[in-house]
C-alpha cells in the first residue's frame, strides 16, 4: 500500500523558514522523480519543485532562490526547505511522484505565512 506522509508545516511570519518532510512507502523511491505541490484556497494545485533520481532539480519561478528540494534515498524521504517565506506561499503542501500516483495523495501539511 502506497503511503505519502507530509509533515513540518506550521505558522510563520514573513521572512521565516520551514522544512517540510514527505515520508514515502509502498513504492519504489530511488528510481523515481519526486515533487512538492501546493494548493492555496480557491486555487488549483501547482507544482512547486521536483527532484530526479540523480538529484537534478527544478523549481517554479515563484520559489526559485528561496526553496530547496532534496531527497534521502535510504530513508525514502523528500524534503522541502523553504526560506524567505511570503504570505503568498500560504497553502497546503503535498508530495507525489512524477508521474503522480493516480488518486493517491497524502493528507498534506498546512503552511501559513503571516504578514
């Protein structure tokens, strides 16, 4: 059974930092590309960052230079280090494989940035 368990969200002030974690189980990890997504109220889910099997990364323009995605293949965890947070980063953050695991998504972790 595939499980994606996100954690690390919280309430921070503008300019603050958070580190999100996504623990993956039930699916091959090291050979896959993994990504973080976010969904703000009233908006569609958007891709924030992705990391390939070799560690290559790509980011949405809105987070470049502020967010860093990384992975631990041994522990099967995907991280998202978020710095210089802005109110517009407020959203529920999810992780998933690329391509996605169909309808399988975790519960997400709420990030709220106060101005």
